[in-house]
C-alpha cells in the first residue's frame, strides 16, 4: 500500500470541513467524475474579506480527501490574496509529504482554490498555453513540458503523478512520451500497444469483484471488500463466513486471484490485509 504519513491518514479517516456551504461567496470546481477525480471547494468570507469558512466535496482517493481537508484548514483566516499564495507543495508539506504518485491530488486542491478565488475576483486566468494533450484533465503540451523540465520527469507515470495527464483513458500516452523525449533530448520510442492505465485496471477489478466474485461468495455466507490496489497487488478484506473459514487463503488464490487474473491482468496478486 502507499506509504502515507500519520497526518494524511488522520485527514483521510477524519476529514475536516466536509460538505456544502449553502451561502458560499465563491465555489471552485475541478476534475471530472468520468475521469476518476473531482473536487468542489466552497469559501465563505467575513466582513473583512478574510476566509471565514471553507468546505469541500470530493470524489477521489485517500490522498485527494486528505489534501482537500488540509486545504480547507490552511485557508481559514487568510485573505484571498494570502490564500492564493498557497502552492500544492505547501499542501503536501502540511500533510508531512505525499507519495510521488499522489502529488496530483494536492495539485487538484490548488487548482480548485485558484478557480474559487478567480471566480470571486472576476479575474479568471486565461486558458493554459499550448495545445490540449490530455483531454480527460485538460492538460496542455506546455504544462507537461514545464513539469518534465522542472521536476526532471522521465516516465509517463511520473508525469501523471504531477499533472494527472495520462491517468484516465490512456489515449494521450504516446503524445506524453513524445514530449518527454523531446524535452530530454531522447530518441523517439518504438511504438507499443497502449498499456492499461491504473484507473482502467482498478475499474476492471471493481467490476469483476462486484459482478462475478462477490455474488459467488455471498451464496456461502461470505463476502469480500476491496481495500486498495498497489501496482499489481490487490489488497482485500474477507468478510462474513470467509473471514473465519479455514480455507480462506485457498479461496483467495484458487478462486479470487484466478478470476481477477483471467478478467483483468495475469500479473495480479491478491493479498488479504487486516484492518
């Protein structure tokens, strides 16, 4: 599983300021449910134009929830100009750090804050320079080039971790790789069939569990819960009769793992975790 700090875990398990501020002075929305991550940030100002209250709603992973929760705490008491100075690195630092693959979650919070402030001040920034490469997240070639240069990124996965580009449908992977190669002065890559993205893999795992595996286990009084997907490791929790069955490990390997390998990816390994 991801190596989360205690503060990330705290803000994930006990998120602050969740929900809608009905009389919010401004709202910032980023992301898309169709692409796997979405965040809405609400800000309420006091008479002195300082942020009196902040709340959020998000659809995303533990890092997205923790980053959003942390951001609402960080902005309270600040003017809009002061809040605008908060960077995604500030959010990550506030949480004691985030895994490199999850940095985009703090970027999403920062983008929602910028949208909310720009909307209130009426100074929405112009669209990012360059041509859109990742349609799912609206990321341009210029943004990818800047991220590659600034953070010395060398792989598509690293680009996804910083700016989300390539993290959904995967159709832009070839263009992202070309930008990486051009930015780093590398030769053009040999074309390969598009690999399954992390989001696609997780969705297929969830679908297989819900449509094939859970119904079969429930017939015998058992059940299974998906906890996390870490690379090709599928971390699950057995429940019901399966949790106390002496053959539970055999069920995991000969049935659950076999079904997921056949339906999703042959390299998948299923492991049980305790909670």
